[in-house]
C-alpha cells in the first residue's frame, strides 16, 4: 500500500468517533429539546405545503421520523432549510418515478451498476452500520467504456441520464433493503435508533493518475446524488492504498466532492489502516487483504454475518440467496409484531418480479420495535438528574419482553466464534425448528399492492419525545430562519476530456 497522505488530512478520525454514543447525536431517540422542536416545525411546514402526511388512526405517516431527521441534520436543524431540500427531493423522486424505477429495473442493468459502485460486504461495524467496499483499481478504461455503452442502451428512461437512473436504484437498495435489515437485527447497540448511514472502505491502490481523471464524473455522480437527495446516509469514508502522487492531486480531487462529503473522508497510511479499521469494525468483518479475517472481495456476493443470517429464512431454492443479495429487494411489514417479508422486485426479460423471497423472524422484529416503544415510554417520564439508559439495559429489557415468543436464536456467539470463510449454516442449524417451511408474505400483506416508498424503516417508530440524557439540557438559541429559500436543481456535468492540468501533472 502507498503512503501518499496529503498534509492537510488529519489521518484517522478521533478515537471517540467509533463510540456508538458519538454517532447518536442528532439521531432519532437522542434529540435535544431544541432539535425536537425543530422536527415539529419541519413537520408543520411540510404538512402545510402538502409534502408530509402525519399518522392517523391505522394509517402510517407518509415518512418516518428517521428520514425527516436526516434532512434536519444535513441542514443543521434549521427547519426551513431542511424543508427546501426535502421538497426538492420529493419533486425529484416524482419526476424520475423512483418507486417504479426500483420495481421495474432490469436485474441485469442493476447488477452491472452494482459492479462499478461500492458494494455491501454483508457485514456491519461495531455500531451496527453496514460496511461497504470499493476497489477503484478494478474500474479500468475497458470496463468503464463497456458500462457507459450499456447504460446508453438501457430501456429505463427518465428526465435524468440513464447512468444516473441505475445509480438511483442502488441508493434505493441501501435505504429500502440494507439499512432496514441492519436496523431490525437484534444485538446491536442502541436498537431504539434506526441504522440510517453506511461506512465505506475505498481502496485506491494500483490506480494511476490518468485513471483517476477518467473516473472523475463517475465519482462526482455518486457524491452529488447522495448530498442532494440522500442526505446524511454516509458516516465516513476510509481511503486506503493512496499512491505516492496522491498528495499532488488531492487538491483538485477535493473539488469533485461537496464539503460535507470531504469532511467525512479520512486518508490512511499503511500503518494506520488496521488500527483504524479495528477501532470501528470487528476483525472478523474486515476483508483479509486489509488485515482482517473476512474472505470478501469486490464482485462477490455479500457474506452475511452469522447473527444476521440466523434471523433470516431465505427461500430454499438454488437462486434465492443470490437474488436476495444482488438484486432489487424491498421489505414489507405487517403490524408492529408481524414478520417482515423481503420481496424480490425488478424485471427479467421484461417480466416484473414481485415474489416473496425471505422473511425476517418475528423475534428480530419484535426486539427492534419493542426497544423503540420502550424508549418512547421512558421519554414520557421526566426524571431529573437521571442516568442515561445503557444499550446493555435496553437490550436486556427488550429480550425479557420477548420471552412469550418461545423462540431462542442460536446467534448469541460473537462473530469470532464462526469461521469468516464459512458459508451461512443451513437453516436447521441456525434457526428454530418451528419456522415455516415455505416463505409466505407477512400476514395481511399483498406484496404487489404495497408502495415501496410507504414502507417505514424498522425500529424507526414514532418517537415523539425522546428522553434527554442526564436531564434537561440548557436552552440553545436557534439561528434565525432565512428570509428566502431558493430551490436548487441537481446538475450532472461531465468535465472536459483532456485538461491542461493532466498534462502538467503527468
């Protein structure tokens, strides 16, 4: 690995960044009174403008609180600014028919896009956040030319370029499949707060100067899209294997990304890679080539960790697990304690798929939802100078409340108890014997009639008044709202092919 770390980069993030409590600031269940007030103001503005419908009777809210809070975090909890971005995103989603895109995208197109963007390893970090890997060196000119050519022939059309439509589908998979799955699996710290971000390992070893420049628009697309319409879905990016010339080009590479994204990028020297990664991720969940024990490389299917796999009942057919891990999938939930059903969507040879492909055991869903409700009940009782509830106590209370299920999962062992290279154990070895033999949708659910965009993130729950840690904090004056809000439009620009800068640096 190279050690081309620019001097203006601070190396690894501070040690406290790896602590779950550090991430929870500004997240659901851990808002200050001022942030709670901002959320209510944001909702009221959105209701008045017709972009948000609150829950009523049996009907759920149009958007879960976790999603709305992401927009507030991105705009420093200024309600008017958050609404401006939220409105732009809702209009953009409607213009590009995002729900229909994810439901109908050709699976071959989807898998091609997956091969040229960060891929989920199937593992999570110590806080429960999904870990993605991106090996930039594999994106040579031949592969990118072939990918660009295939996007131009795509049958999916819309206001945005074809290459962007495929990228949209990948972000939908992150928010509609990976994050809900990671949120619902028990055993993670702070289960009352949904998982709404990802961690990325970006390997730029063996990448030449010309290859960097040729990939600029490809990388800009993802950065612009995330910032504009999927805000606060990135926890951080660890760049490893930086070549010796990287400090020279970092100055103009930074311009490809927005300031929010660059503030989350940490460029690690070869000596910093393993110590930094292990502070965030268990050694069993770090790929072998970076010093860990996980047998995974870009291009492979995600390798689900044993704890996640033990909570799943995947259809017993030859291709079910492949489709589950590499094709468009969404979750359907019926009731607070009902099992979640994974529905395989997309299309093959023009034929749309809406087939139940897996279920998430009811115990996993019950633990997550009960934790959310327990946190809400505690928040309604004001206890001066109370100690914050630890994740251990929350998990214990959640498991105690679930004893009536009479289901005991065999996933209490740490990941280190399982060989990293082993394939998921047969269901009979890792799951209760009383599980259904066939996959059925959650009770009362018709997978073909449920809207993708209406599905909430498990464990997000309608937490309205979270308990403030350590008692009521001091009042913080909110900044005055802007007098005017201008709507922005996302632009996708491809720079010139042969700039003078490259000639000077080559």
